[in-house]
C-alpha cells in the first residue's frame, strides 16, 4: 500500500537526518488537535516554525520535527518504520552501522529516543545505558537496515498509515488528492482498459473474418460437390432408364419355366428350338394340334407381344406340324408369375 502511495507522491518518507525526534508520555489517553500539539511541544524543536509529524498510541505521543517543505498528504518518518520492525526485539539500544549511524532506544516496546551520529564509542554507549536503564545493545549491519526498511515499506499496516493521514488530511486536501494525484492515474488506467478492450475486439473481429472466409470457401466447395452429386445422380438415373429400356436382357430360364403355361402335360407338342435375337424370341413347336391354339397361349404371356407365326410345315412321316413363332419381348424382369 505504502509503495503505491510513494510512487504517486501521495506519501513521503522523512529521513532521520532531516528530522528531530521527541517522545512525550501523556498523563492520560486524550485526543490532541494539531494546534494543541504545536502549542505544547513546538518549544522542543531545534527548528524554527517546523513541520510537525505525530503518532499517538494510547498515552504515548511520538513527535518528529522537520524543516522540509512538504506537499504530500502522508508524512512517514523513516525512524517510525524501523521502530516498528524492532518492537519484537525487546528492550535495548539498537545501532545500525550506516553512514551516519542510526540509533534506536526501546523500552517496554516504546520508542524513547532515535537519532543519527557519526560514531558511537563505548563511553557514549554506557551513558545511554545508564540514562535509560538498559543493559542490552545490538549492532546491525547496513544490509540489515535496508532489509528491515524495505520490509516495512511493503508491510506497514494501514492502521498506522491512517494515524499519519488523520493529522494532515482536510476536505481541501482530499479534493486536491483526487484532482492532482488520482485523476491522471485513473485516466491512464481508463485509456489502458479501453486499449485492451479495443485490441481484444480487433483480434475477435480478425478471427470472425477468417472464419467467415473459411465458411464461404467451404460453402462454395460444398455447392460444387452438391452440383457434382446431382449431375452424377442424373447420369445414374439416365443410365438406369437406358438400361431398363434398352439393355433389359431377357432371362432364358424364366421363359423356359413359363413355357409350362404354353405347353401343358396333356398337349401333344414338343419345343424343338429356342433362339434369342436382340429382343426377339423365336421358337419352333412340333405338334399335331392347330397353330392357333398355341398362338393364343403365347399372346397371353405378360411379357410377350407381337406374337406371329413365321412359317409351318408338316412332317409327312409323323403327320406332326413344325410351327415357327416370332415373339417380341418386353418387361420381362417386372413380369409376375
């Protein structure tokens, strides 16, 4: 949270070198206005007309004075961030080996003092221990300072930030915050969102165009296939019609079988010859009966037409006649018994 506020200059961190810390223990947990804090504690500042930054926790009041000209709405002392990271360490004097060295004195989880110094010798350290009645002292490296500082920037509680915001925030400040600090990021976010939406729409339209092109191509291809199928089916129908009309080959065995209707058991007749010529059947019967008798029976066959007697002659030895019939065939495959 603080990292974002720092990025947009809504918050500002005040370094220890540019501030002076003062701790006050209040007689009771009371609410103090900015004016009242200035009236009672400005005299402890080493600066003239200082900017005052405060943090209150029950009866403890932490004050930082600075001469910086500050426009940000959140003013966070650097010392406060490190104090919050040291609370779990317990009572002690904590020295960070930076340049300059940064010193913190904690007792009963309270920050009693914080300052910077160019050096910390044994004599100065003993003076601090006697003054604050503290035995423990710890020296941290510069890397440990940076580690704790970055951790607190990323993890400081909103409740603590609200403490600092509450002191400096007014309706006018809130208006300025929205107009000057939030408007441009909001517009940038809006433009970015619109750009993303437009790009997504563009990609979607491109996909639609590609699919439509494929659809029309397949549709045309399908139309060609349908035309080819229709043409093929028409040719098949035409061929079948030609086959039925022109290539309907009679079945000789069926004709022979059906001759039981023409020459019956009691008849004195013999089938002497049986010949196909195209769609014409020519048969020769040898019989002592009349030729008309069998002519009528042949004409009664459903697939015989134009049955005619071509010739006849009589065998003088047997007295039987040989009668030759010429028959045209039609619809033999569809004939019913």
